[in-house]
């Protein structure tokens, strides 16, 4: 089994799930404590029973983010965000000449 370092949130989840396994806390209360639905709490409990603490660690831990960009982005090509910014710029409209109230009243 893979050795995993858990953060505080994951350690708190283990504590709650252990209470469920020891029949101290019902699954409905555990789901509320964890901030998930009862169905998700049951799924977490099943994964914890099967794989241990490693099941509660995020699946992408230690991997490179997918939003980081590929070789084109690293070579200096404009990104999608740059393109989107250029497309959504507000069009510049000439402002109407300002006139004062006294000029309108005299006509």
C-alpha cells in the first residue's frame, strides 16, 4: 500500500469514518459532519475500508496540473485566455460632446 501524507481535512475525515466503523456515529450524522451527502459518505467509507487512508487523499496529488499548458504555451504562443481577452474587449465608442444645461435652455 502506498504511504500517503494526509492534510488536516483528510485526517478529520479518517476520525469521523473510524467513529462510524466503531458504531459510535450513524452514517447520516457522519455525512453532515463531513459536509457531504449520505451517499458520498457511504462511498468514502467503502473506499476507506478497501484501500485505507490512501483512499481519502486526492487522486491527482503529486501530478502536474492539466491547466498548466502544453509545449505551445511554453514556447510563447498566445494562450486561450489571451485570445479570449482580445475578443471580449469592450468596443471603444466615441463619447458624445458634452453640453451644459444653460446651452440647451437658450435654444
